[in-house]
C-alpha cells in the first residue's frame, strides 16, 4: 500500500468541537495513534467505537520530552511504510505540537504523502475566557522551552504547556527576570472542556503554588503598563545571512579578505554620510545611509562570530539591556523631574557599570576619544559646565575668543611656529565654546560653511571655464569680485 500519514487534531476537549471529518477518520483508520490518552475527549472517542493506541508509555520510558517526541516520530514513520497511519494530537496539530513538527519534517524529507486535518486549538478556547482579541498583539510561548530573550513585557503573552507545578516554577523564575513579582498573571485551566474550565488571577510570585496545575493549564500575562515597544517588522536575519554567504569560502573574495581593521575606514565614512543626510533633512537619503551604516555593523558582527567572539544577537541583547538599565524612570520605579535628572542618572549608572561608585572624574581622560575635534571640544566643555566651570552666557566666550585671536596675532608677529599652533588651537577651542553658548553646533555650522564655499567656488570655476579655463589670467582681486558675485547669487 502507498505510505500515507493523516495528522489530525482532537480539539480542546469538548466532543461538540471535534470536527466530523476527524471523527470519521478516527473510526475508519486501521492504524490510529494518539500522542496521549490523557485528553478529555478520549473517553468519548472510546464510546463512539474508535480503536487507537495511545503512546503515553513513551513518556515513562524517556528522560525528556524531546526524546519522547523523536521516538513517536520514528514509530509513526515505521508504521507508515506499511500503509495509512492516523496520528492524532490534542488541539490543533499545527499549534504547539513538537511531535507533529518532527514528523512533517521527516515525511517531507522522505517524500511520503501526508494530510493535516485541523481542529480548534486550545488557544481558540482561551481567547473568550480571557476576553481578549489576539489581533491586538499576543506572543505565544512554550513553557517547556521558555527563555528570557523570548519575553517582551510590552506585549501580552500566552505560555502553553505549563504541565505541572515543576514547569510552573521554572516558568516563574524566567518571568521574574523581566516582570515584577507582583505582576498579575492569569491561570487558565481546561479551556474548551465543558464543566471544567477555570480562570484564576494571581500575582506572578504565586504561579507555582496552585494545586490544580496540570496538562490542561495555560498561563496568560497581560503587558506591563506604560511599556510601548514596537516589534521589528523586518528582522536582521536576512542581512546576517547575506553577510555569512559573502564571507563563505564560495562567496566574495573581497568580503572574505576583510577584518575589523580594514573595515574601520568604511565605518567612519558611512557614519559621516549618514550625518550629512541628517543635516540635509533628506528622509530617503537618511534611510539609505543608515542602511549602509547598519551593513558595517553586521559585517563586523559576522567577522567576530566566525572567530567565536560574539554575534549580532549579542550586540542587540547587550544594547537592549543597557538601554533598559539606564532608563530606570521608564522600566523601573525611579521618578525624575525632567531631562536634566535623566542625564544625571545616566552618568551615575554609566560609572557604576564601569566599576566605579557613581562618583567619577568630571572629565574622564578618554572623553570623546576618536571623535572629530570640534565635537570632542564641545563635549569636554559640556562636562565642565555641569559643575559651573563655564561662562554665564556667550558674552564671556566672545571676549575670550577676541583674547585668543590677539594672542595668535602676537605669536605670528614673533614667528614662533610652535606658539602659533598652540594659539590657533586655543582660538578654535574658544570658538567652539562660543558656538555652544550660542546654542549652535560647531560641527554642523562648519560643515554648512564648507558647503557654501564649495558652491561659490563652483560658480567661479564655471565662469573661468567659460572664459577659457586659464586661472593664471585671473588676479586675486578679480577672483574676489567673482566671489562677491557668487554671494549675491545666493541672496
């Protein structure tokens, strides 16, 4: 006979919710296996004359659930070689059924025909008991394989397969990593089973103290109030996979040759291009340049992953934990009066993370190392401002700028090249301070002036080119007149 497997769902436990087609195939099937006979609808099936073998004894023979499911998978495939096999599971066969997942994978690999006969899942019975619409956003999690990274307190969660108080204890320990102990949880038992349904509200810390927890128990966690996180509609996996393929031995020769050092220049270039797009206010360009910058981050993560150091998941997890940790006024119970207190807390937490007591140097020696000079100067001045070492307004900074310009003139008169460089540095530092007190970003202002110079020079260049292109024919006075003409064109 042709090998075939029919995988059917038994619904949540109410015989009235069992599809007629499933009942028919259970009655007619010659080889019918149930993953478990511990299901409310099973006694009724026997009354209807259904003949089947429940595979519960595998649970007693194996050390863990994964071993049970793999053994069930082998049994179903062995029986299928001799003809049609019906394999039935509680609820819907495609919802929280690891054994079905394993069986389908093997059936497809061996090119064996199979058919899915759906039924109402336990979730379909849970929603009305909770009075919620799953389309509003609910995360479905497996209590037997729950990890901290699976949790997002901003989104409601349903945790299935909380089979016992022991499983509930493990689930609770994991949940307490992200939720407060008094967060309200809901225990739903026997959803969809007439006369047995129950809903119990309790604080999270009592989750494993309920005697009625069994194989029909589901846990619901409402979202934490005040948490407004947005789920990513497009994960990083596709880009990570592209970089992995490019770095593969059969990938791109150039990409394979790169390391952290050779990529450093591109990281800097893409950062500046993204900043330029932001300065222009071009949203399309900002999106494109941020993509280029993201590529560099994923590229570095791929190289590190190949060397066993870290991967993109470590980067995302690390920065996520840091942002939560440094915003206790959002994710904890700290109260702040405004943004100034936020920054005070940020700096204190940052110092504690680095092993300090929260009271560190006002201006650490490594402040802004690697930044452009104008940006670093502004940052150093901002830190000094926090303890009052600053001019009360721009007038003092303007006088200081004039003073530094005079000292530069004196150094030039004395033809002291070392002194000239030092005084020029002092002048630039004073100008940055003046810009800061005028609430002008020095870096952005200078970039705007550079762009203005480039535009005006292009105007002059076009005129010179039109006139034959010989710059030697133009005196400085004539070029200066053309410069004034270029300025008028922009007015």
